[in-house]
C-alpha cells in the first residue's frame, strides 16, 4: 500500500461538478478523520474560494510550488475544516503552459514536490477543465484518477480523450497510475435522461462507476457562495449525505477505513 494516496480529479469538460466534488470529498475525508490535502490546480481558483481562502490570503500558491520557489509545507493553508489543508491557486497558473514549455521536466514538477508530502496523507488535486500541462502534471504525480461525470446527454463521449491521455501518461511517465473510478454527478432521478445516462455508464464502464450518485441539490449549489463545503453549510442535506456515502466508498477503494466513526 502506498504511504500516500494522490488522486487527480479530472475531466476536460467543464461544468461536471469537478470542483464541487474536490471540495466536498476533501471535507468528507477530513470529517472521517483522515489528514487531507486539497491542491487547487485550476487557474480559476474556485476550490480555494469554496474553502474560504480569499485571493488576498493567497500569498504563496501552487504556482510557487511548480516553479520550485516554495515547498509544499510552506504553501499549505489550514481551512475551517479540521484536518483539511489547502494549496491555493490564483490566475498566475493560467500562464503555466507557456512558462514551463521549454523545461525538460515540465510534466514532472508537481510530482517532484509531492515526493515531500506528509506520509499517510490523502492528496486530492482539482484539475482545470483542460488536458493541458497542469492536468498532465497532476496525472504524472497521481496514483489514481477520479472522473466526475455529469448525468447528461453525450457525457460518455467526452471521456474518450481523457482516457486516451490517461493511457499515454501511464505508458510513458507514470506506470503506477490507475483509474480510481467514475462518479456520476448532478443526477435527477425524476429525469429519464439521468436514469438513462447512469444505465449507459454502468453498462459501459462497469464497476469503475461508483455506486453512489451525487444528486442535484440546492444546498450543494448554494454552499460555494458561503465559502463552505456543503457538509459544513448544511450537514443534513441530501448532498451532504451523498458525499459522505461516496467518501466511504472512496476510502474502501483505497483500502482505508474512516479513523473516526
């Protein structure tokens, strides 16, 4: 078993619940007693904002980590969620593809820094909605990929390019990389389309698809505007229950168990 688990949360299609999943899975893992680090690798910095770290509080960011000007320990910031640390992002990241284009180690910079991460930590990486240099850095550093998949038409078609990139990274740069699973998000069980997408996903991807499905939930949508995970904003909501259930399944796939009942 690896001494740390690094999971890239990736889908090059925007609006699929990627950052929402990153924030709420991280909060649920921390709530279950696991020391968790969320790395915001998206230039939009939405995961940072969603955990209450405002732009003026981000003196050092993941960009400084990639340049080597700061180490992980000095960049991590505590959040209001016990046991959850954040590596924040700003729009500086938007120039990463150009800034590092000529560097021979351009896809391995994050991996080199995460070698120094605390043992036993669960590290989640919120990737940008592209398959550019930042997402490649996440895949090279990761032990697994979690793919949020919105329950909408054409959802499965968008996976082809992501899975192709996954195979290329595993063959060329990171043979330890595995698909952790696919999480269906924004599902409405009253909607025939959501039900059909779920059925198609399970038929196509089999056990890769997590049993838990994240429902469309007003509280999940509202929570980011209050700079909180839904588990803090409304602990008793359907969205909170779904993310807790998903976190338990996620831990089971990592062969970990919650440290707090």
